[in-house]
């Protein structure tokens, strides 16, 4: 009986551990301008279209942004930087353990 009880507890621990694990995905990319120059300091926001939960990051000196540990789902993205028109993308499908690469090219605002 002692062995059976230990086996049962071990199985319960394994089951609880397996249920607690959530697999995540990532959205990453580079923000450039029309001349393919990188755009550092751009504000990138991703939001889960179903839950509304959003995260924000800035591009680094190489124009790269990276969102890790995102729950699988459908996302929208907004990219903004002074002197440029903002850009929006939606219906970005992210799968568990997947990485979606979205490189973005921003247009400079017209000076009137």
C-alpha cells in the first residue's frame, strides 16, 4: 500500500506540473525607414486581440524589438516614432513555442 500511495502522489505531482506549464511565443523584428536605415527608439506595442492585454517596448540602437513570453493568440501591433507616420498591423497569429518575425518600414512624415 505504501508503494501505491507513493506512486499516486508522484502521478499527482506530475499531472499538476504538466498543467501548470504554459507554452509561450515571441514576436520580434526590425524597424527601418525607407532607405533601410534602422530606427532606434521606436515605440512598439503588441496587444492580444482577444484579451486586450498589451506590452510595450522600444527598439534598440540596431532597430530591433523583441517580445518574449507571449501567450499564443492573435495580436495587433502599433509602431510609432517622432518624425514618422505610425504603422499598425493586426491579425498576427502567434502559436505556442513559435516566433513571428515582423520587420517594419516606417515612412517619414511629410513637411508641409
